[in-house]
C-alpha cells in the first residue's frame, strides 16, 4: 500500500531532535510493509527530501500557515500521487494537516484518515491554546465531518470529535516498548524524598504552575518531594521564576528538551508521573511512564480521565489543593500506588506502538477500494466508533 502521511513536523533527519516520537514509531512500523511518504511543511527552511526509518520525508520548506505553505503542500501531495497513486492519505492533527490532506484526497479521489491530536477543536483563551479564530475551528469541524475516517486517542477527544459532527474511532498512540522497556513497578524507597516527573514543553496549557503550587503545599506540610521537569522552555523562564517565588526552586530540576534515550531513566526513577495540563489528547508521556512502571496523578484530561480511578488518579483541572492531596495520598499508600502502576502498565503494554500500527493498517484496509467520501460503518477489529 502507498501511504501519504501529512504531519505538522517532528520528522527531523537525525530522528532524535525536533521529533514527535509517536509519529516516528508509526513510520518505523509501516515502512517495512508499505511505501510511506511523509509530507511536512517546514521541518527545514528549504525544500528537501531525505530517508527516515524506511520512509521518504518531503519537506516543503514554506512558512507554516502562509498561503505559499498551503499551496506548496497541496502541490507536493498531488504531484506525488500523480507520480504513483496513493492508496490513502493520513493526516496527523485535524487543523492544517487535516485540511490539506482532505483537499488533496478529494482532488486525487482517494480516501483520507485524520487523527485529531491537539487543540484544533477547542480554544482556551486563559492559556492562549487551541484554534483562536472561529474560522479555524469551523474548518476543523468541516474536516472531521468529511474525512473518511477520524481517529483520536482518548475519550475526551472522542467526545470533542463527536460534538463536532464526526464519528471517531479510538486509536491511542501507543508506546515503543523497545525504548520504554517494561519493568515491574518498584516500591518507593522510604529513605529519600518522593520523586515526581512532568513531561511537556513549558507552555501555559501544560499548567506547570498548578504542580508547583501543589509542591509548595506538600513542602509546607512537611512532605519531602522533588520534581523533574522535562520539556523545552517556551515560556521565557516564567515557570522557573514561579518556582523561586514559591520557594521550591531547590526541589525542581528543569532539564529542558531531552532526547528519548535520556528521558527514559529520568522517568523510570520517578515515583509518580504528574499531568497538570488543561487539555490533552493523550498524553503519550503518561503511556511512556506507565510502560516503565510509573503511575500517573493528573487532571481530568485525555488518558487520565479514561484510566481513573483504577489505573490513574484524576483531579479537577487547575486545582492545586486537590493535586497535592492526591499526590500525598498515593505517596502515603505505596500498596495502592503499586496496584495502580501495575494496572496502568498492563494497559500501556496491551495498546503499544505495534498495536497502534495494526489498528491504522486495519483502517487503511477498510478504506481500500472505497470511493472517496464513502463513510463506511466498518471499524477496526475490537474498536467502537
């Protein structure tokens, strides 16, 4: 099968920096059996092509969001199809990539799959996250209504797509367990402070402030905790300054961007993964932690909402008091923490990156030979629409 993947980025030549691991894991698994072409707007500033994990990356090189970008992306997709016809177009994110993949698929009379994986259907003005313009949200709703298949990773995202008029299929972006190698969850040592870890760029939607306030409450209550923050700082030092103001800077380590190979031991050493986000499609970081035996306490978003209470602990969004209490409760009850960790690990292993690839292949096969725009009722084996 010849597959066109349309992605916003994350496919750097070295496969390590400026990448989206979940996309790379899918490419790596699709490429041995399929002819995979990945079209990206601006991984590099100039047009270029390179091999990656068995696929071919086509970097358009136009500024993202510009008319030139949209035109160049569309032309590239149509040109590649005319050179050798694609069987299916597959977009990651229902915004720009989804719009372009839908248009290209209709021009080429081929089916299109759209994975909704961000804030394309929401706008959170308090943290400037999502599609700020109503027109952008309207376009995303148009995409999910007209794509041949729409997928999303978690229950809250499925609800968003359904409210937008789509009929989504649940396909989490599973973890590569050869990288995040499972080990049995470990009891928490009592002779050191509890270790927390939060993974995600330092942006307002990840709400690091709520975790820092929770840490301050735990510290004031005499509960020794330290935290590792993994993620690029896009806040200009705002999060670090808040840590100092709250008196927890000496308990917080800001690692910045960390490649996967270096992130694994940091996450594995934690007692709890914390997700404080105001919106998440997943997050994949929670699945990575689960795979290596680390359970999650977090806000009621994405997988946290899906897995609670058996395989995660969920608290209201933005509630530092509830987050501190939930963290403290699990740290004081290690048997419960380990029970949650074991259930989470089983779920992460069962729906790993191999599982994700198989589900997408089933979606492609279900659409093969179907007319473009034919919204079939068939769904992948074991899935509900």
